[in-house]
């Protein structure tokens, strides 16, 4: 792609945005090399890779590129036999770890959501864990060689630490001596030239033996190594030299391991750069709220609410445009500062982004073409040094475009024919447009010439467009209106600004009749377009509302059908079971009758026939009776104190203790007494005629474990309200059954049910203590409750 068009479209600013989403320097290098390409299949692959990365980030978040470094120079040194330092080896180790982690991340995502291109790339990444482990066993995270890197290094460093401790101890004894302290500038031990020294005042040099290794900037302090520690310092120096030799041996050994897998590492680095680059494109798509464009290679563009990616999204006006289907050329007219140039650049930049494998800031359904080249002449490129006028500069660019373009090119021309005599400029512009049109290129051109409006009307495959202008506010709206030529609006603007009516009328008289007809036609078209746009917006709003209602109706219908099917299925199942039961009973009765007939040769006695008839009557399906019984139960019954009742909302049985008013009653449920609305009670049995003296419920409702009360309650799938009701009932029954310990199974999930249940247990009067389940009891999905 021509570098001039990339500069004109400010493509480098897109790359700058893109580089900020790269996690490694490898990815940033790949971003710098990105260029649009004109190969259709290659561009499709680029976009598919971006799409997979976008889906990975949407499902699992950002890909892990931490620890990955640019180790290309290090592996090159290892390849040619150089020795790597500790920092380089540590970078290689962290890169190996980061490579393995990224590979496992992508493969794990692929198991849930297919990402074939990313999967194919990460499968090519190597895993050099033995080399990584060896480096980590010798070098710590601060790039220092560990004592355990080799037995010899451990021994040398142990002796070195012992020697340094002896020197420091000897010097500290010396500086604590009162006679020596007066000679010292500071009472401390320091190091100069890798040897332990003490700071001595200049005037005591003659009375203090030893070697001078340094002095202060003022010369008042000398750093002297006393004679008593010279031999010890010499020993330390020898040990440090041995340490350096041993470290070098370790580093050469590690470098040799790296050299054995240098080709794999070089391949990994290239793959990591591409993967980081792909995920950087996904990050840019997220920043721009961009979508994947549909591609074609037949010169068709359909941009839906496209936004220029370098303009603040809060102020940018979306662009709707279609080119290459019914028409291949668009002539945009209208006043300056109306947004014509921005529209041209938006089309060009979105096309370049798509050809680079980037998502574009436009709505779903946007279609872009893979052109073999994009050409543009935008802006005034006048050069004083080259002695070129505005017209000459434009013509130089256009001549180069006409020479290099092909039928599969996109041509963008701004202010075509400007900078010269209007009559000649418009004629030249029409000739250039005609030549490009015959070539078969897709072209968008902006102009002020009225003649080009007429040309667009007359030429098949060419359409007028304009930038909308609000006469009331005297300001552009920056909306591109395809199919409507632009008006100059000069007279309207002048009148709004206060120019004399007489002058404006005189100016209008200077305009020929044909131009007035064109302006009138344009005004009529614009008015019709506004009315059509308002009606279309209203129709679109009604369509959206109807669509919402249709979806709601479909959802309700689907829910109704589902409930109906379930009820029908249950009714059929119940009916089959009832008929089958009746058939079995009837078969048994018939068999008994036959047996009795054989036993009583003279005939079956009347009482036996009556019994058989009763059994047949009882075998009849009871569905109708149950329905009638339910209807009967709905009829309210008089409830009195002592009656046995069922609390419908809780599904619990109890007896009425007291009825304080006409709407409520106190009901004893186990050991609990509750105030319940009478409408929530269902009478089971009347109070006995002769009531015994009231006794404490706790002594009369005692039950034992013989009743097979379950020791666990499974609350998975319940909401919090259902779980609390079930747990309350379960704990009451468990307490009455003398169970010492029970299990509440709430599952792990989000933890809301577990937290709410444990808060409830903390206040429950039957609970002595509770804890989370052990590993063999269900872990965090179970709460173990000890009852009082």
C-alpha cells in the first residue's frame, strides 16, 4: 500500500492506538510492521483471528502475556556460543513459563468455544520445562545465582560468609576501643575496593598503621585497612575469585542448555509476537466498540453508522453510505466545514482498517471491500519550495492516481477541480470523473461546482450526495445525505446574518433561471427527504414497539404451551395409572368370582356378590372425586378452638389453640405457636367432645428416631425464602426426633444460600453450633448443624 495514502488517512494514529493494547515489546514490533493488504483470503484470515481473540476476551478476559520478554538477542548469543548473564537467563525462564501458561489458557478456552486459528498457533508453541526448571533452580527472581546452584558454590559462599563475619568482628572490636575511637571519623565498618576498612581522621594517619584504600572528597577522612585484617581480607578476595569462577561455570552450563533448544525458542518468539498482536487487535476493537465487517471483493461498500475512529465518540456523527451496487460514483456537494472531507477520510480509513484485519467502528452488517489499492487526493498540499499552486498540487496527485489505479481501486477526491477558473475547473472535473467511471473504479468526490450536480443526475451509475445544513442555526449537522445534491445556502445565510433584503434580491436577480430551477429542485428534494426521514423514523419506532410486543406474546405463548403440555402429560399419566389400577382390581374380582363359582357349584351367595360389587366400585378412577373434593375444600368451614387444621402456606398440620378475632387464630405447630390468618387454614378434624386438660406440647409431641426422620436436607435449587421455610420445618422435626447432628446441603454456587442459611442458624433456638462440612462430608457445599 502506498505510504502517501496511509499518511493522508492518518493510518499511523490507528497503529499508535493499537500498540497501546500490545502486552509485550514483541507485539508492539508486530504492530509497527502492520500494513493493509489487497489479498481477499488473507484479509479474511486476519479478521477471523481478530474475531477469535475478541470472543476469548469476552468469555475469559484478557489473555495472560505476563512474563513474556523479547529474548531474541539472548538466543542469538546462545546460538553463536556466547555466555548469557543471569538477567538474560531469567528472561528466558519467565518467557518459557509465560508461553506454557498462554498455551494452556487458549487450549482451555477452545474446549468451551472453538477458536481454531488460535488453537493451531498455540499448539506450535514448545514446552521446555526441564530447561526452565534448571534455570530456576540456579537463579532466583532477582537474577542472582543461588547457593544451591552447585555444591562448590555453596561451599565457597559459606566460607566467604564466615571470613567476612570474622573480619567485621575483628574491626568492630577495634573501633569499640576508646583509644582508637578518638582517631575515627565515624564509628563504623565500611567497604572500599571489596576490602573491609574503617574511616580514620587525616591527622591520625601517622599513628595508625595499615593500607589506605580511599579518602573522602575533602581529604579529612582516610579509609584504612588495618594490618591485623589484611590477611583475612586477602582470604576473602581469594574466595570471591573462586565464587566468580564457579558462577561462570554455572552460567555456561545453563547457556548450553538454552543453546540446545534455541531454534524452538526462536519459533516461539515469532508465534508469541503474532498472538500478542492478535489480542492487541481485540483490545482496540473493545476500545472503539467496533464490529467485524463483512468482506467482499466486488467493490461493494455498505457502511452502517460508521464512526471516524480518531474523533471523540461523544461528538462524532455516524456515517451511512452505500457504494458499488446501484451506483459506483458519489458526488458530494455542500458548503465548507460541513464534513465532506471527514466523510471521505472515514470511508478510506475504515477500508484500510478492514484490509489490516481490524474491526471497524460501525454497526453489525457493515460490508467493506478488499481493494487492490486506495488512492486519495485530500487537502491542500501546496508547496512553496516546489513552486506549486493549489491547483498544480491537486493535478499532480490526480495524474499519479490516474496512472496507477485499476478497476479494483477506490478513489477519493476532495475539492475536485478547485483552484482554477470555475468553468474550466468544472469541465476538467467532469472529464476526470468520466475517465475514472469508465475504468470501473469506485469513486467518491467532493466539489462546489453546480455543473457536477447536473452531471450526477444525468450519468448512470453516479449519484448526488450532500452534507446536511441547518438553516435555522446556520450550522452544519455533518450528516451525509445520499441522493440529495447540496445547496449553497449563501443567500439564506446572508439574510440570517442581517444583509440588506435589497442586496439579496439584487444578487438573486444575477443568478440565471436554470440555476434557480436547480436550487428550487434541490430545496424540494430536501424537504421531501426530511418528511420521508421523519415518517421512516416514526415507522421504525412503531416497528420496534411491535417487535417487542410480538416477542413478549411469543414468550407468553411458549410458556403457556409448555405449562399446558406439562398438565396434559401429568393428566394422561394419572389417567393411565388410574385405569391400570382399576383394570388390575377388576381382573382380581373376576378371578375371585370364577373361583367362587367353581367352589360353590350351585351359585355364588348374595353377600359374596355384594362384596365383589363393592370392590369393583372402589376400583373406579377417582379423578372426578378428587376434583370434587378439592372444590369442596375450597368452601370455607367453621373453625373452632381445638380443631385439627393444616396451614396451607406452610404445608404443616397443627391444632387451633385460640381464636382472638374473626380473621386470625393461634395455631400450635409442633413446639411452635403461630398467629395465622383463618383464610390460610384448612380444617382436617373437629375438636374432640370431651377435651382433656391442656398439656405442654413439648411433652406430648415427643418422637424418636424410629420414625425414620432424614438427617439431611437438600436445598439445592431453592431460593432463600423456600430454603428458610424448609430448614425451619426440618430443624423442628430433627429436634423432636432427638437427632444430635444434621446436614444442610446448599451447594457451593455463588455462596448466597450458604451465607443466608448460616446467618439464620446463628439465631435459631434449637442450634447449638454449626460448621462447614469436612472433605468427606461435602466440603463448602454442606453445613453441619449440631442440635441442643
